[in-house]
C-alpha cells in the first residue's frame, strides 16, 4: 500500500557509530532529505545532534539490536515504524509504503541492491527481507519484540529468533507473516567490515547473481562506494 503523506511514520535508525565519519554525514543528510514528515528516533552509542529523539545504547550484539528496536518502537507514537540501518541509503518511494493489511503487518522492500566495501565495485540484487528495510505496524513490532525478549537466556536470543520479523522460524513470536514490496527506485546497502555480521567483517559475504555497475537513482557503484571512506 502506498501513501502520499508519511506523517504517520516514525523512522528508527540504529547505529554503533562505527561507519566512517564522511559516510555518516552523507547518510544523515540523505535520510533527512528523504524522510519527509516522518519523525526520526536514533539509537546510538555516541550522542548525535539530529533527529527528533536520540536514545543511547551501551551494548553491541544482535540481541541488543532487538532490545533497542523494542525500546524505540515503544517510544514512538505513530501507527507505523520504519527500521533503518546506518549503512543503507533510502528514498522517498521507500518511506511511502505501508503493510497491506492486519495479517501482514511487516513489510519489506525487495528492491534492494548491495555492494561490498572491498573488491570490484558492483551492485547485486538481493530480493529477500532485510532488517533495515522493514516498514511495519508499530503495535505488532512492540508485541513481537516483547515475545522475543522472553526467550533471552544468558543475555542471548536463540538463533531461530535472530531473523527478520514474520520470517523463518520466528512466527510463534511474531504471530503474523511478512509482505514484500518493490519500490520504483531501489535502496542500496553496503556490506563492510564494521558490520555486526561476522561474515561481513571477515569479507566472506557472497554476492547474489544479478549484478550491475550502474542502477537507477543511485548511479555508478564506484561513486557510492567512494562515499564510504
């Protein structure tokens, strides 16, 4: 479902403040430009002077990421939230999308392209749900996160619950299934060594088969990667 006014949306952007400073500034300006009327809640390790709210976190783990999304979603007042990553570039199209119905409250943008911060600069298309590409009904996200938190043992979530809401083996916590959408213009994510994902840190992430050196809206891969320094 597409809307024209996104004042019903709160953007939740989590960052460990590990990405390069030049990229962080570019990412900030891009997000502010394309966010429209949406409020922005930033969860960070270092205090940041932009957005509408800045929550400080002190842990660094996948389990903590779910805790922080729950924390920010509980603070938000809008019916919808969008989860955003500090290594992903968004556009107007993305923030205009909404879940289609109550049975599919977690919507993911599948027009997602990635590029590595190392090696030959090219994009590759990866049409699967991604945590930083979710637009969802806020109340269902809060409920799903509360259900997950109950399963934390010794500070860690079990592996089956470390997946995107509404996917894989987590349906008993999330209650509802996910819905995919394609925006006219793509979103772009960078795989890099500062990631929480060990495969990225070790440069072992694999490219998917559909690849391009130039994509609509964002242009050449080497130009985007050149900003990540």
